[in-house]
C-alpha cells in the first residue's frame, strides 16, 4: 500500500477510505446495515490489506456504527497506525441542543463519539453539514478548542456551498483558529457539479477531497435497471440521480467488460484520477467491495476511456442535502 498526504498536511492516509455507514444496528439505522460480526470481518481484512483510513459519523445507526468500528479497530490494529474520522451535526437526541454545530452540541458530541469509539482522540473531526442557525464563528472556535484539548488532530467539512466553505476558512484564519484540511462532498461520475467551484477552491487552498458515494450508491456497479435492497429503501438515494444517467452507467459497464475488471474499479479509478482527490470513501458490505476498491488504485484509465465516461454527463441542480 502506497500512502498519500491528506491535502497539504503531513498526515498519511491510504488512497481508499472505508466508509462505515454500512454497519450498525439495523433497528437504529437502515435495514441493509451489517451486523457486527460481518462488519468486523471486513474491517479486519481492510487493515490487513494496508488500509488505515476509516470514516464514520455520530448519526450512523444512532451511534452504533461508531461502537462497532471502535471495537474492531481496538482488536485488529494499533491505534497510532489508524486514521480515524467521524462527524458531527446530525440530531442525536430530541429536544433543544440535540444536534447542530453550536458550541454546546460540538463539545458534548465529541465526548460522546470518543466514548463510543473507545479512544482518546479522533484524527479527523468533520462537520457533517453546514448549520444555518449557528454563527460560523461559534462553530470554528468550538472546533478549535476540540483540537487544542487533544480530542482531534485535524478538522474537516462536508457537503456545503463553496462560499460557505470559503467563509469558514476565512473565519478560522481571522480568529487564529484551526482551519479545515479536508472536504467530504458528493462526487462521482453521476454527480460532477462540484467541479464548478468546490474542487477548484479545495485545490487552491490545499484541502484534500475525500468524496462520499463515489460509486453513486452502487448505481455505477451494475446495470441501471437492476435493483437492490438499499436502492428500494433509500429514499434520499432515489433523489440523487436521474434516468438519463443510464448512459454513463453503460459506459462504465462497457469499459469494465473490455478491461476485464469490475465496474466499481472503473468508477473508482475515475474519481481517484482527479488530482484534488485524496481518497474516495467507499462503503463496503461484501468482501468483493473491498477487493474492487483495492484493485481500483492500480487501474489507470486512458484519455479515450475518460472522455467516453464523461461525455454523456448533463448539468443538474445540486442534490438536496439530508438534514
């Protein structure tokens, strides 16, 4: 495994990040999430393959993803060798202050995440979404205090408008606070609107991109009309893509067939080829998902193949973000 730097930091991460939304208590999350035993096998195999980057969130299956991830990492890895990321913003309890990015919410949720993960610190603490209610100054100062308390090593952000991200970075600089070093946004062959502003901004600022859903929730791994349990039950996912995207999916399938590789390898190789991208976040629920992710690192697409993959894309409005 050859490791890469997260943006302009000195932090070394694997070029594939394991997305941990795939496991948790189904009763507290989604019906397709893995139970702990199956999740532990995948985590162990990922570590043995050299992957050191794992991304979860406090809201994934009501915290049970963090619990499963934390227990597995304690059993299968040395903490100092792992880059562990989690996120804050989503509602974790009813009533006031149960979500968002207020100082109160951030300081209580970092402690709750650390308890569930069974660790003293996370390597990357990310805001899961923009909070339109809380002043960004309050959020950035609270996040800075989390870093200075030793509870997080770096800060990251996720899915927002480029002007919001730019404002957050400016506020951090003006206040003498810790800036964001990563952006986790929606980027794949079926969702390329981030190429307009966010990717150039991250490139200019030296911020590493760690895209979520690089396989378009599996749509880029199978024929367009083939369904799955997740597709049938994921209401948010159904809103992300449009029927005209089938032409892009077919291009992925055709190139994969000629190359003799899985479609997932082609789709991931396209994302990773963008120089702003540090590591796509890949959700895994089967051993072959891990194998395809690892193999994609070695797959170099030709200019002709890239042009064929990109040609059918049509501009669209940014997807509505889940709250």
